[in-house]
C-alpha cells in the first residue's frame, strides 16, 4: 500500500484502495457484491453468453464505484488519480523503487 493509503501495487501498477470512510458493514456488503459479480463474469464467459457477461461486468463496475475504487476519488485534497498507472510513471516512483531494493 502506498504511504498515503490511496493505492496498492500489483506488478508495478497502482490500483485504488476502497474508501476508508465506508463503514465496515457497508464495505463488507459491497465486497460480497463485488465477488458475486466477478463469479457471474466467469460463469457468463464460460457459458458464452454476451448478455449475461455485459450485466455481470456492469455489476462489477457498480460495486467498484460504490467502494470508491472507480469514479470520483474519495480523497479531498485535490490530488490527481493515478489508478491503473505504472508506479514508476507517477509521483510514487521513488517510493516504489525503494520497495524493489
């Protein structure tokens, strides 16, 4: 996780964290919805059903929006969003390089 708690890093790429202001019960419910939607994506892909796939992907997107992982940023200091960017190409580059050492 980045020092400011906004992102976690997977294979050098930044991914936005959930909004820490969400109550735990709401976060757990949304996470359950997200996991169910991801399972629905996998099932739709396996079944080859484009309609189901579109609906499942929309459900994933909705859950991620509600968690704060997509859409408007949840922080209030005006800092830009670096979601899905390579850490080495952001202001987190030095921090990330220090992890590699």
